[in-house]
């Protein structure tokens, strides 16, 4: 039975409370309907018996194109005005890239989404356990339990959570995503495309990146590509000193990209 | 002495005082109306109608919540404190103080509701509480505190005095009061994402601010009730409260300085950014205003006997203290919110369609937030009015008769 708030929410929105659920099932199986080549391209590589999913962003390869940010929105039906994934630019503001040695301009980007912290501050403060970590290490929000207190947003050091301040709005003519939209008054964020992982597929942002700057995989599988790269090139975690132990790692650029 | 007329009960004051009374009721009704209307509006539009954003996710509602939890300290601590040291000097304030405290906690509990995105789901906190969350602890201690205020009021309004129960309650009240303010501080203090809040001094600071605003509010309300009714507390209570306030303000100021100096001398960026905002940035007018008008000026009045002897001045100082503590709450919340740890262009998403990205969010409350807060204020004032009319004024009337009968005894007792 749909609970009272969902009914109320969708009454306000003028929809049928069950619609989203049915649509989600339909849309998820749409992944199966993808051409074999696309499916193969997105397949997750080596995985262990008890996977711990992680992401690696190679900042040397990232060209700051925002493809991953845009596909994330359509994959996850993210409403207008919100982004689960943003590309930050080094420097004081967008028009003025970072000034490096000898006054050269330097280009550097930092794609930023939920870091899927192993010791997640957002999860610790959530009063209803709406924010939780699943068996495979993915930090998720159960929209049905979220009361919209936004404590998790205050607690997240990375500022990656977004709130449905009003009734979620879509751009006209835009197809809905692969998961159910979240109701007004709840918090949401990157789910590592958990619905795709279930289908053996990498997250959308990984598949879509034209520079192949994103590497996704099982941190527990010794010979996964993510683990090999981490082993070979090290890797940074953002705000490491906070002790949140993110499962998203960044590879620093080996050479400087200057203009 | 004999009186021909029945003792004048304050519930039926002389005809000329009815006007102001009805005007007051009308004001309360209008305030409640504004609050309900604003909240109704927010319910239909979601929190998008507030000035909050994905960066500044907490604003006026949370400031009001902190503030109300704070002012709830005054009453109960004054009662419990003087009870524990065996002083009866404040006894005449007991009922009023407990009513003010109880009201403040109740209003604090109410004030958190408009901040929730899905208030209808708040029951989730009971059925699926996550015990690590300070918000859950706060809900628990606030419930306990409200219950204590209720029991205290019940004890104080029995026809026969119950000194033993009052003493036991006092022993329970003090630790719970300390806990309420500490837990409320920890809601902020535990967050590693906000270095400005993430300091051990936050809990003591919340307690000292709570004592200042709570005691000042009791003073203001006692003075108001005295002016508009026949209730007459012994005049020394105002002086006693002023002396207490001098100490509370001094300690509160000391703790603030201790924190700011520590943060300032560390000279690390994430400590300095919020300080800059306070000293010379966006919050500077409120910060220096708070120190000048909310701390220094009232302190002089409380501390200098000649000044505090003038009740009018004393009440004005108390009003400044309350406003000062409110400003201080704002100055605690906003720098913490304004300074995200990762702050690179293009910034955080605006949150609403067409909101774009914003690097340096400026939070300005909307009329909806002010409206809701007016409603919460009216709700608190209504509770206090009901409480005072029901429990303080009749007692005053009874004691008034008592004093007339045995004026000498009363005088002997107070000396
Ligand atoms: S990055 Fe933020 S939202 Fe994601 S797990 Fe860490 S604290 Fe939570
Ligand atoms: S906003 Fe939702 S997910 Fe975040 S802490 Fe509150 S209840 Fe939990
Ligand atoms: S993993 Fe999926 S949800 Fe997360 S940023 Fe990438 S596309 Fe968005």
C-alpha cells in the first residue's frame, strides 16, 4: 500500500502514486533492451564475491566537458535546478582558470559527486536511517523514510547532496530516467547508479565519458582495473583528513596542462 | 482588616483595563493567523518558498529553534538553582519561571516542524530512529524537559506547598537542562564538515547563552506581568536577576572570546574564513552589534548598582540581551553554512529550476519564514498568557490577601 505522504505528494503533483513504481520496472528492463555492443561497452569488469564498489577519476584525462554530469541527470531523472554530479574548475571563478607558475594559465577539473564514504558523516546523523550504506558499500537514500530535515546536507563535507525544495520539475520534452523520481521535501544524491550495477553495468557517467576519465569497479577484486590503477598510480581522496574514507579516488595529473 | 468587596481577582480587572487585554488577544490571534497562513503556503509550495538553498540548507527556522531551546533554560534553572542552594528569594517567581521555560521548550519543538521537508513523515523518527543521530537524542531530551516543566508546574500549583518534591525535581532538572543545551549544541558541534561548529566549546557556549537569554526573558516577562496586572513580586527579585545576569553575560562573553582567540591564532584557512566573515565580512554588522549592544551595554547595566536600580533601564538591558543572544545564534549558524569545504566554481546547484549554479550563496529569509516565525512567537505568547492568567495571577491575588493579613510575617520571612 502506498503511504499517505506519497499519495499526498502525487495528488499535489496530479499523478498516480503507483505510476512511478511500474515505470521504474519497465525502464530498468530497458537496459536489457540495449544493443549488445552498448551492453558490452558498459559491462563491469572483474568482481569479487563480496564487492565494494568504488570509482576512480583520472584528472589527467578529464577534459571538463560535463558529459557525465548531463547523462547523470537523464539516467536518474534529476529535476531541474539540481545536479548529482558537477564538474568543478580550479581557479577563483569560471572565467579565470587557475594561474600557475610563471603566470601560465592551468586547466584542471574536479568532477564531484557523492564520495560514497566508508565512514559516512551523512549516514551517522540521519535521524531516521533514511541514509544507509548497502551491502556493497554504496551510500543510498531511502526516499520513503526521508523526513527532509537536511541534517545530512549539513554533515556532508563535500556538499554533494541536493534537496527537492519544490515539486520536482522536468524540462519539457525530456524523457524520464531509469529510476523513480524522488518526491518534494526529500534529499537525493549520486547512487553510483545502483540500478545499473544490479544489471552488471557500470554507472552512466563512466560509460558516457568521452575521455575515459572515469573508472568504476570492485575495490575488493584484486585484478579489477580500478585496483590495478590505484596500485600503479596511487590516488588521492578528497578531504582525506576528515577521516571519511571515500570510495571515490582521484588520480592527480602527471603533467601540467597549461595554456 | 475587613474588605467589603470580594478580593479583586485579576481575571476580572477594572473595566478600563479590558481594552488593552482584548487588544492583546487580538494581536495574538493575528500573529497566529499570519503563522498558519505562511505555513499553509509553505506546505503547498514546498521549502522552495523559503530563502534556503543547497548550500545554506538551514536558516531562520533553525536559528529560532536554537534560540527557543536556549531561552527555556532560564526559568527552570532559576527555580531549580535557588531550590538547591536553599534560597527562597526567587520563590515568588517560581510559577512564572516554569511557565516561561515550559512554553519555550514547547515552542522549540513546534519550531522544528516547518524546517522539515516532509513534516507528515516525522513519525519515522519514532518508528525508525537512528540512535547515533544527535537529532534523535535532542528529540528525547526535549520530551523529557517538557515533561519536567509539566511536573514542576503541577507541584507548584498544588494548594499545599510540596518542598520535598520540589527539591527532588530540582535535582533532576539541572542535569537534564545541561543535557538539553549540550545535545542541541552537539547537533552542530559533531559535524566535521563545519569546522566553525566542530569545537568542544560549543556545548558550554550554548549553556551560557541559554542562561543569559533565559534569565533575561524571565525578567522581561515578570516586569510586563507586573505592569499589566496586580501581581507584585518583591522588588528585590529584579535586582537578584540582574546580578545573576551580570555573571551569565560575563561567562558567555568569556567563552566566546576563548573560542574566537583559539580559532584565530590557529591561522589555518578553514578556521579563518568564518572568522573573517564575522570580523569584517558579511556578518560583521551583526557580530559587532551583538558585542556592543547585546553584551557590553547590558553588562554595564547589570553590573553597576546605580544603573540596575532603575528598573526601566534594567528591562531595556534585558531586551538587548535577548536580542544579542538571538544575533549570536545567527552568527553561529551562518558562518558555518556559508563556508563549504569544497568551494570551487561554478559552485553548488541553485536548487530550483533556473537557479543555475551559485558559488557564494547569500541567504535572505523570505516573508514566508518571517511569517512562520511570527506565528511561533504568537504561539509562545499565547501559552504564556494562558499560563499566567491561570496560575500566576490567582496566586498573586491569594498572596496579596495573605500579605495584607500577615504583612509582618511575610516581611520577617524574607529577611
Ligand atoms: S560524500 Fe557526502 S553524501 Fe556522499 S557518503 Fe560522503 S558524506 Fe555522505
Ligand atoms: S534529510 Fe532525509 S536523508 Fe537527510 S538526514 Fe534528514 S531524514 Fe536523513
Ligand atoms: S554514478 Fe550514476 S548517479 Fe553517480 S554521478 Fe555517475 S551517473 Fe550520476
